[in-house]
């Protein structure tokens, strides 16, 4: 079996595969942390340079869908305010 580094899957193909598995763009958003409009653009091939974190999040959800594992929602980075701000 090949590992991730040996298989090159386009981000648009990952989105299309997740959609074919029955996930909506909003469900993909909830599970990856990627905004729905960005998921739409990726799926249509309108994003040339997909951020690596987005690609890895899509790949993780795809792998978990294929293996039937439950997925925890992605954490969204929110900078903390410093004292006195």
C-alpha cells in the first residue's frame, strides 16, 4: 500500500471525492475548518496554490471517510489579546 507521499491527489479531486461520498460543502467546512467559499473554489479548480494546511485537512477527512473513522472538527486559530490591549 502506498503512503501519502507516494500518491499525488489534486485538492480539487479531494473535494469532489468528499462531495461524491455525500458530504456537503458546509459539512466539509465544519470538519476541516476551511471556509465554504474556499471549498467551492478548490472543488472547481479555481485555486492554483492551495495552502498546505487546507490540503492536509482535506486529505485527513478523506482518509477518515474511507476508513470510517469519526472526525473531530478542526481547531481554528484565534490570537489571544495581550493584557492591556
